C-alpha cells in the first residue's frame, strides 16, 4: 500500500512539474507565434515554465487536433486565431467539430492585414489592381482564411483573378520572391517593409488606415476584416481549471510590458478584457456571421 501511495504521489508530482505547453497552429516567426512567445515570456517571469510548440498545417487544423488529444489537466493550451477557429470551421466540418468541443479561454491580441504588391509590380493602388484584372491575369495570395472573403468581395466574379491560399507571412513572402504571385495580403508584422519601399502598400483591411496606408473603408469600399488570436484549453477541461488558466492569462494580458510588446513586437493590438464565457459568445456570433455570408455567396 505504501509503495502504491508513493507511486501515485510521484506521478502527481511529475504532472505538477510539467511546463505549460502552448500549441501554436502556425509556423515560427509569424505574428501568432510571436504573440504566444510574448505571453510565454511573461509566464516565465511569473515563475511558470512554458514551452511553445509549433504545429502548422491545414489552416490551423493540425494544431487544433493536437489540442483535442491533450489531457484536460491545465498543462496544455492552444494559441491560434479567428482564421482557424472561425473561418476555417465555417467551411471545414472537421474544424467545426473541434471548435464545438475545445474550451475558449481568452483573446490574446487583435491582428490586421494589409493588401500589398511586389516592389516591381505596376499595381500600386486598389484601383490599379481592379484595372489590371480587366486586361490580364493577376495572381493574388491570401494570408489565411480570414482575408479570403474580403478579397473575394473586393474582386468579385473576376475571371482573371487567380486566388492562391497561403498559411502565414513567410509562405506569402516566398511566393512573392519567386514571382508566383504579384499581389497578396500580409499581416502588419511586415509594415516596415512597406515603409522602406520593399513592398507596395495598396490598402489595409482594418476599418481605419495605418501608417499612411488607407483602409478599404476609407477608399470607399464597405469591406473590413480584423482578426484576433487567443487561447483555448482541451475538451473536458473542468471549470476550476479553466478559471485558473484564465486568471493566469488575464494577469499576463493586463501587464504593461506584455501590452507594449504586443504593439511593438507583434505589430498587433491589445484586446479588451473578457471572461471566457464572453469570449465564447463572440466566437459563436462571428461564426454564424461567416456562415451566413458564405451561404449568401
């Protein structure tokens, strides 16, 4: 009996000593990954060991499946965004099934996208893009599902448009460099490359312009998209474990240094404070909006 009790205590101690595993559904280097690492750094400052594990693929589905298989013991969370959980779920039954089971915790950052072109392209405005599509084929890359609907709405029913799907800024930049696409959407993480002239900035997809680049709304198009990234726990996570994780995350989100790094390092925005239940309601509301939009198309 004593040996059994000792074994159980050792197992419990091993679980307690496990670092917090943060599953990021995108490759290292993008704004989702950077935001996750900002939070991981703050956890370490609080004495909570955390490790970021990148699981890219299938617009977030690979990482979501990884979370589905995790124990609901508070040692694993996922960091991903609306592109995967909302937009991908609206068109992918496998992603939607996971969305209904994983446990929302907290929004970690708000993200924007901008429409850009290669430096050597003669397309330097939205109007020039639409004009070019009247006479020639233009390959346009979208950086994740969140921008696809906005681009389709902007360039609706255009036979000369070749839409190419990518997962993250790195994949988009590689495609631009090898000239397989001419125009694309990228995150604000690359806004410095527009400022230096390495890329041409056509418009931003957030409601308001940024760093001298006007938004589509400001250009007269009633089109805007603003994504976000956040944390989830595995299915079956008990409420007390969910609340413990939320309190830890909210403590990090409200830290001034974390907020500064989200703005300056991630090139994103700091989200407002929300409870897990409020976050879950927002996700469901946004999902239903996307489903209605896709159905109307």
